[in-house]
């Protein structure tokens, strides 16, 4: 145990997954590395593919690029330190490095949530008023909305950083998580903790519940509009164009809602289970989303098929 009575902590100790024996550190680090590899390769592929495929440079795919960027950055911010802990037995992180990690963890998570709201707006306009879609939802509009989605969490997180710097730390300096987040750090404080947690809670409610409420409302509007102008079959066909958006949104929100609701009704998880759940719902969507973009989006899937077919033709016709 690393404890200190100093009000200024110079470093934190990342606990990681409690109870894992040293002989399993290698497999754990290898699994985390595979996660990170899948996240980086998949999301970089999406960013590069949309960048160089001119026919995909449309509002919907720009939104996918912003989501891919958040997934890529989140994995890059959180996983290397967790891998280092088990691969090199490096569990120490400096105080300010921990704050920087916390800043980007919550900034990226909130930005992802706001960008999902922009994605829901995109589908709502495309289905409800398709004739005005191109004039209302241009690439410039998407750039502005996604820029705001990054800017608003940045301002909130700057305020959160100043709040956490007011907190004196006189308890354990062990971060009970695989990376530094606000809850883990604020729990170690011994004064001003309540005020800091209230500020963080308000930020969390705005960045999660506001987009979620808008997303739910937008899909209710979409269903109502489609049912008013077509049959059930036509409704299902139209809603199928929203499949990737719905899957991505559900992967982000459903595990979080389940986890918070379980805690709210009094069902408590053990610390190791909590850490595993948080790591899974934070990183599995980031690894899976690129597959959803490729397999569930018609334009991307068709472009990939053409590319693969042309590469196959080129390889078979190449002289020996």
C-alpha cells in the first residue's frame, strides 16, 4: 500500500485489475495490446479511407471520421499506460500526468457523446426532410457542429481541472482503475471533495443525458414521420438505413445506462468486476465500430468490394 499524509502528491499508483497474479501479467498485457492494435488499425483505416475516397466525403462519413478519431484518441490515452503496467511492471504515474490523462479521458468521452447527437440530427434531417438535406446539412455544417462537440467538453474539463487542483490529497494515492479518471482521483481527496464531485456530476449529466435525450427524441420523430407516409414494411426499410448509427449509439449508451442503473437500484459490483466492466464498455465499442462502418454502411461496403475486386484483378493479370 502506498499512503501519504502530504497534501501535495507527486505521483499515483495505478492499481489495474486487482488480484491478478504476476504469472498472468504477460497474457493480460498481450490482450490489452491486441485491443489497442485493433482500435488503432481499424480507426486509422476509416480515417484514411474516407480521406482518399472522394465519393465518401459527405456529412455522414465526416461524422463517422470524428467518431473514429474519438475512439482512436481514447484508446491511445488509456491503454498504453495499462499495457506498460503489466508488460514492464510500471504502475507509477506522476500527479500532473494523471491529471492530463483524466482531462483527455473525459473530454474525449463527452465529445463522443455530443458527436452521436450530431449523427442523430443527420439521420433525422435525411429521413424527415430529405429534399432540404443538402442545403441544411452540408460538410461545413457538420464541421461546425462537430467542432462545437469538441469545444464544449474542453471548456468544461478546464473548469474541472482547476477544481481538482483545489483538492488537498491526504489519503491513499492508489488509483483504483486502469487509468486516471475523475472519480478515482476525487475519491482520494480529503477536502472540497463534495463540491468537486457536484461540478463533475453536472458535467456528466449534460454530456451524457442531454445527447441521449435528443437521440431518443430524434428517433421517435423519425419513426412517427416514416409511419405517417409509408407502411410497416416501408418503415423497416427506411429505418434500416439507420442501422450503423443505431448500433454505434447502443454500444455506447446501453452498457453505461445498465451500469449506472444497477448502482442506482442498490446492486453493487465488487471492485475487480467494476474495473473490468468499465474497461469493456470503454474499449470494445472503439474496436468494433470500424467493422460496423464497413459492414453496415452501404457506400463504404460497396467501395471496399470494388477496391478488393480491382486488387484481385490486378494480382491475377500481373505477368509472372
